């Protein structure tokens, strides 16, 4: 049975909708989290928070490792780390195994910033996920991870 041009166009538009909704939601989440941090006087951006959180989980990463863990390019990570160092939240330490590289470490102030900001972020997450039960969260995570995996470079599959 042939498909009408209108039905085909509607089908194509519907297939575009998930990408639009995903992009729109990601932008709204980033804006909301940034506004929440600003309103709380946290004095960091959401991108800086992501780097701090990665370092809190795995201390002493190289800038390249942080870039890979956060899915950001190297120049962006360099700028973020520069800002975090200027705020005394992180420090660059020479890698004892390779003196051409640095390892990024949290400072005492950086660890205190994580303790200060984590409750703010947790409250913001609760608002974002309000109305979703555990099964819906598992399904959402599974779906998003599937899309992510589908778009991963071929050499990693």
C-alpha cells in the first residue's frame, strides 16, 4: 500500500521530534541548573560543577581524561580548569611519571565547594525528576544510554 505524501511527511516530522525534545530538554536542564547555582550564590557554572564532580569521583586525572569523562573538547576543559585553579578549587600537579603532563587535583576549598553545592544539585535533580517513579527512571536511563551507544564512534562498538 503506497504512503501518501502527507503521511510520509508526518512520519518524518515525528521521527525528528525525539531529537528536538531531547535537545530542548538538555538545554532546559542546563539552564535550570545554572540558574539554581547562581541563585544559591555558588560562584561556579554548571560546567565547572561537572568537572569538580568528575574529580571528586576520580582524583588526579589528566586534562585529556577529564575531557573524555565530560565529553568536552580539550580547549574547553583547559579554560574550565584555569577558572577552577583561579578560584583555588583545583590545582595542577606535575605527573611524577611524565613531567610533561599535569594531574588535576581538588584543593581543600574544592572539596568544601562540592559539599556546599551537592545538596543544591540534589534538590534541583529532585525537581527535574519529580513525577517519575523508579521504573520510569530506569526506562529513561536505558533509552538515553541506547541512543548514546547508537551514536558512539564505530571503533568503540
